[in-house]
């Protein structure tokens, strides 16, 4: 059984966990961690996790894949903190809206034995309670692997995206940031104007 650790248990993180537990409970063990204990408790109560870990090192140490679903501003320090605890061969998968900086940080901070793939699911939702297990069905999911990501890390990431019900498409790190800005951020800016 493959262990997926999700760090950041808001809407995206909890939806990933809930979907995997609902549809692939024999393939994946879902472990979760969030720096905000109230959010972690809520994700645990809604069935998004097989297990909660209350420290980040404990959450990542046995993980085959680590999904980062935190705000962008928390990622650099998270990568710094997790680097010493991630096992060789693990894959770190980012789901934030900014790929260029985060990819650069991952290449700088993570051990060379760890793969990194920046991704972003094109879905909308607001809270943990919105999770139904079908959030990603038919959704498009951008994947921008780092230049140093091993092919097995990329294949494993795509398999995870497909297991969630989404369709992956490959783009460069730079395309990722401009595409996500246009798809996610521009409509918010326009509606506020």
C-alpha cells in the first residue's frame, strides 16, 4: 500500500484525501498534517484521512508521495523543514498556484533522491465540507515536472492525478504560472473590478 501524506488540509488537500479514501482505499493510505490543528481535526472528522499526524516530520517520514496543499507563502519553510525527514525515492507534489519559485526552492532544498513535480488542479470549491469525492472527476490538472524529476516520479504523479479522476496535461513551469494566473486569478480580478 502506498502512503500519501497530505500537508495542508483545506479544500484541495481534504478533497484529495477524501477522494482517495472513497475510491482507492486498497491502494493508498492517506496520512494528513496541517499546522492549524482545527483544520486537521475537521479533515479527520470528515473522513479525508486514514491517519492524522501531529508533527510534520512524523507525517512525511514514511510517505511515498507528499502532496503540498498549503498557501504559497508557507512552502519554502515547509520544504526546509521536511528535507531531512523525506525518505529516498519519495515524490513531493505541489498543488499551489505558483510553480517557478516553488520548483526552484525544491531543487535547492530537497535531497537529490527525492522527486518533485509542481501541479495544479483546475477545480473550484471553498471548504472541507464541500468534499464529495467527485471534485476532480473530468477536471484538467496541470503538471509541470522539474527538470530533475525522475521519470518514475512523473509517472507516479500522473497515476495519482488519474486515480483522482482528473486528466493531466503537461506544461512548463513558466507556462504553469501564466496559465494559472489567467485561469484562476484573472476572473477574480475582473469580478472585483
